């Protein structure tokens, strides 16, 4: 036989396995959901970084393109227009017309100074520093006549002297040679190198965030250099004459200063032309343009050769973007995965609770059936034994005196009534379990209702050697109730039968039946003066009396009170035990009143 604890143990183990597997699956789903959210967050951050790089490169394209497109002869304060593209650096001839360079009066918050180193004798460090903003000799007198104030010339001269102290021409030339292959201008047919893992005819798809960033960096460099080439060609007009070569402006850091420099080769000399940029002002403008994308961003110079994996270097300048803590959207909403898991866990817990309740009810029902079978078996054994004994005695015929015969018949009748009462209660409870209480209620006066069952109740009390007393006030007797007379009679008989069983040894062998009005209800109480009740917790539970208890106490299977309460509640009333009474037991039946009562019969 399987014990209840074994059933509960199996249920607990099964529930633990299911909950453990579901918990592991939920943890995995949440981990993947968090990984997806983190990947989306990082992707959004990288998108902000790429957009910030594009913005900064685009804002620098105008400045660098403008400087890159300036003709080489503009780096002198005044130049002869007739031979600007041919013999620019030869001595001036008499009566030549000089044109002032636009750089003579040029002012920009982002450019400190334009200067030139010429002639340049390699590999030595030769070369004179000059600037179109710092004219000398007769050129200065001419400039001060209406082109540039003396104070501005002095200020530019101080900057030129500072730059001359900072820069060595040989070092600058070496840097230009180092950067020239890297910054060579690609043709318009140039494309981004394909992914090596890409199959022929397959669309290019970056396999990782790093690949995507590298692809984007190459695209920025290509676009920026193509724009410079177009601007340079448009500014220079027709191809350069023979003997003149002008390189591209290349950004580089020298002694902590950011400059743009290019080499110029003419038929007479080589030189370097440079533009000294105001890096603090440029940096401020660049960061102001990306505050909405990277509010805590910083820019740092890149002095060495950046690696291919360094995807946050600007294409226009050797500067690296340090994004800092970038703004990312924080969502506190429940994700679909979390919502699905909540619904799943709720359904699982409800299912486990339902299975547990069903299992509990099944075990309780099995236990109650076992108790009922045991108690009924014990309860039936006594009357059957009595029937067998007295029928054998009665079969002796004339040897039994008339007095003994009458005693035997009385005993048989009492046991038959007892057995009939037991069977009647069991059948009535079974009918209630199957169909519920049938609708047989009617309006009847309380006095008439109690009068119908009084004789049977008094007879049962007399069989137990007890007296049956009723107390029904006139107003209560005339009050009408809505009840099923047969059900009320069965309830009262069960109460009186219990009083006869448990109070038979009492000193006061009286059973009282009282009726009273209680507002919209009528109460009927049955009281005895026996030992009273010790435990009322299982009083109204069916089959709550095991066989061991039945063998030691009054006969019965513990069904009468449970049946009586169900009958009372089926009529709209109730049956309760008055736990406050002392000296005996008192049960109170409550029935609803009917306000159109028939006349007393």
C-alpha cells in the first residue's frame, strides 16, 4: 500500500525537477535577452561614435580643402601676376605688376599663421622661414600702405619666430615623406577592400562590430581624400605647367602643434608650405558639434602611425576620438522575453498548485473512504452479531419463556432501527454528493414542523432511558419557516441520537429541544447534560471517526453531523455547535422565516 508521504515525496521530486528545468531555461533566456540588449546598446553607442566621426570630418573638410586648394604662389606677400605659374621665384623685373596675396589680409579663428620654408636644401637643414602675413623690406612698406596694419604684422612675426624655433626643416620633410604613401589620393574608381571571407557575387556584410568600424573608417578616408582631390583640381584649374609640382596638404603634429604641410617643386627651388592651425579652437568647435552624441567626448593627438584596428581616428586630422560615457537609451519596460517568462512561471505555479490541491483532495478522499469502510464495517458487525445471536435463541422455540422472547424481539428491533438509521444517513449523504439537495422546501409553521417529528424523537430518547422535553414559546410556534420537513426531522433525529449516545451516563438524563425567534430567522436548539465536547475541530467533517475511536466510544461513523449541516445549509440555514455552553453539548439549527405562513393545523 502506498503511503501518503510517499505520494507527496514523489510529487515534490517531480515538481523540483520541472521547476529546476524551467528555472535553468528561464535563466538561459534571460541571459540571452540581456546579451542581446547589451549588444544593441553597444551597437547604438558605436553608431553614435561613427556619426560623430563623420560630423567632425565633414566640418574639417572645408578648412583643409580650402588650404589644400591654394596655389603655391599665394605664400608670398606680393607676387607678379604675369609669371605666377612659371618663374615665380626668380628676381623681379622692372615695371612688373605685383598682386597682393589673399593670405596677406587673411584672418581666421582656426588658423594662426601661413608660412613657407624656402629654398630647401636636402639633406641639410637649410631654408628660410617666411610668411605672407609677415612682409619684409619694401614689401612691408607696401603692405602697411593699405593692406595690413603694423600691429598685425608684428603679431604674425612673433608667431613666425616661435614656429621657426619649434620646427627643423629636415624633420618636417621626413614626416612628409613618411605620410605621403598613406595619404596618396585614390582615384574615383577606388573601392573599399572586400572582406576576404566574402564569396564571389555575395554582398559584403561585416562579420563583427570591429569589421563594421574598419569598413566605415576606410570609407571616411576615401571620401575625404576624394573631396580634397576634387577641390584641388578645381582650384588649380588646368594641369600644372612643366617643372612645377604641388603636393597635398598633410596634417601632422610637430612639437605639440598641429600643422598642414605640403611640398612644392618648381624649376628653381623646392620648398615647404605650411598652415599652423589653432588646435584648441578647432578642438572646441569639433566637440561642440557632437555634444548631442557624446557629451563627455575628448580628442587626443595621434603622433605615431595608427594601427588598422584603431577605428576612432579622424580621416581629416591625426586625432583620436575618446567618446567617454556615451548616452544610451535605458528602457525599464518589460521585454517580450521577460513577459513570456512571467506568464509561463505564473501558469506553471498555478498548474503545480492545482495538481497539489487535486492530489490533496484525492488523498483526503482516499483516507476518508478507508476510514468510512473501517468504521462502517465495525458499526455493522455489532448489529449483525446481535441478529445472529438472538435469532439462534429464538429458534429454540418452546424452551424460551415469553418474557425472554419479548426482550429478544425488543433488542432486535432496537438494532434494526440503529442499522436502518445508519443506512439512511449514508444514503442521504450519497444523494447530496451526487445531486445536491432536492427542492422540497415549503412554508410551514414551526410548531407544526416540530410536532411531526416529536413522537419519533421522544421514542429515541426513551430507548436510551432519557427524557425528551420541548420548550416552544407561542410566538415561535406560530412563526412560519421555509424548510423541508423530512430534512428537518432527519437533522433533529441525528442530534437527539447523538445526545442519547454520548449523554447516556449523565446524571441529568434530559434532552431539551427549544425554539426561538431571531430576527429574520428561527432557531431550534438540542441540548443534553452529558460530558460535553472535547474537540470541535473535526465535528462537522464526514467520516472523521476512525474505527479505533468508534470501538472505544459510542457507536457511529461520524457522518450524522456532517450530513445535518449540509441539509441545513441546503435549506438556506445553518447548523452550529454552541461552544460557550457549560455542562453538556448544545447544537443550534437556524432556518429562514417565511412571512406568508399558513394557519396552524
